[in-house]
């Protein structure tokens, strides 16, 4: 797949997963509550938010990248699960640290999954729940909803079952950052950095 095709695919999938729900939300807010597009977008987390939570998110993203790299350097886990058909990292097999791999990782990890999932699960779902429930219950519920589609990991890489608790804990932290800051920017930064790091690790290690 060319980078142009990859870009088109990434933005289309992001539009379907995040854009269509956002449009439906904006229309509902306009018709039901007479809210403007800008106000609805802010309620969906599309704003800068409280600055200090962005600092927390940046520090957490850097720490997360460091820990992921450390795990692969120290323990050298098998790459077989990440190279199977259906694995998110499979397209990066053998690419090395090339410009194509970097751009593809940014598209897949930053736009296609990172932004789209954060807009849907943290922006719309966590945001709506936090206005109706206490923070703890809203956060646990959004993290549980986020975990459900990720159970499909078991179909592709069942030996990676231990990742699922980490997905849930990560979703709790992302949700807390989103609810406290009022923005999806921090959770998007953390989510995307993890996805991009994993993609590039597979690209590099399978090219050696």
C-alpha cells in the first residue's frame, strides 16, 4: 500500500469511527439543546483543556515510550504475535526505521486508531458519562466500554491476554486525564505515542 493510499485509509477510518459519531452528537446538541458547533466540540473534548494535565500527559507519554522500549531491549519478547495476519503491527514487518515506516506509524497510530478512538471513547463517551455520573463511575464505565472491542486481541494473539488488564488500566488513566482536563489532547498524545512506538519497534526488529 502506498503512503497516499495509507493516508486516505487512515483518515476514512478515523472519519467513520470518530467523525460520524461526532457529527451525530453535534446535530443532537443543536436540535435538542440549541448548542453551537463550537460548544458541542468543546463538550466532546476538542479543546486545549487545563494546561497542567497536558504536562502530565507528555511526561506519561515519554515514560510509556521508555518502558516499552526497555521491555523489548531487556526481555526480547517474541515478535510472532505482532506479525500475524490481523495484528495491528503486521504492516510494519521488515520496514526498518525508514521514512515510510515513520509516516505510516503516524497515520495508523496517531490518526486511524489514536485520534479516532480517543474522540469516540474519551471525547464522546467519557465526556457524556462524566456529566451524568460521579467521576469514578464514569471513568470505570468508559474504560470497560473501551476494553470490549480490544478483547478481539485474543482472536489474533491469544498468548497476549496479559495485555488486556494493561489496556483497561491505560483507559482509566486516559479517562481521568480527559475528564479532569476537559480535553482529549492529553489522552490522544499518550495513546498515539504507544501505538507509534510499538509499530516502529516491530518495523526495526523484523528488519534486522
